[in-house]
């Protein structure tokens, strides 16, 4: 007997396993993004302030250093090999930005009331 009907779906045990989410890459990227969002801005701020003093170029460069980790993380989202690390980096930058805003407001409240 010749059966010309196409085969049905493959059984679950025969299907190839898809790529699983790499939790370690996401968490590592988040930690790296959190550190980068703080460390890069602080290092840039100190280096430029000691070199140029209080000028407009120092302020613009510090804001550029704050945006650099976000730009890098979005670029890492494009290739599939670095997608999870880029997502974690973006999460870390977001957490660092929110906490950074809270620290700035808190320090401003303490210094303003004294």
C-alpha cells in the first residue's frame, strides 16, 4: 500500500530543541550595565573636570558618557549571539539610571536642607 499523504507533525521527542534563554548572560549583562552606567559617567566626569574645569564641553561629554552604555546595548541586540547580553545590559542601564536619579535627588535634599 502506497500512502501519498504528507507526514504529520513530528512527535515531541523528535523535534529539535530551540535555543533556551541564557539566564547567565542576561544577569551578567545587567550587572555590567549597572556598573557601566555609573562607572563610565564618574570616570569621564573626573577626567574632564580635572582637564578642562567647569565648561560646556565637560557637561556635554558627561551626558555623552551617560548615553554610551545605552547605545552599545541597543547595538548588541541586533546579532543573535549577543542578544541576551544586550538585553541584560539595557536592563542594567535602566536600573542604574533610576537609582542614579534617586541618589541625585536624595543628595540634593540632604545638601539643600543643611
